[in-house]
C-alpha cells in the first residue's frame, strides 16, 4: 500500500493525521503544500478545494477529517483495516 499525505507545517489536523499513521506503523510520504511547487494545485484539482490533510492511498484521494469534527479515527481505522 502506498500512502501519500498532503499537509502543511501549520496545519493541526495534518499533524494529527500523521500521528495516526505513525501510531499504527503505516509508512507514508509527506508532501508539504507550502514547500512543494504545484502541490496545492494538485489538491485543488483532485478535491475541488484547498483542504488538507489529504491521504492518497494507492491513487485514491481520501479526506481523513471533517471540518468542525476533526480527524475521523473510526473511519480511518476501518479504512486501513485496523483493530482498536
């Protein structure tokens, strides 16, 4: 499984998303939209808005949080097949 995380250093939800992946031993490649030319536009092209964090898992774009609710722990555990 190839996981890419689109994020930014200032994004609290991004830090939480990466902590989740780290806690479960899920390797990922991080793309910082502030540091990587074209990354912000790539998110916009796939998602329709500049919303981070975004996971791209084997080419499938997934928004692992919901605005106002935060990181979607239960949904992401289910998606990655993790037990609680």
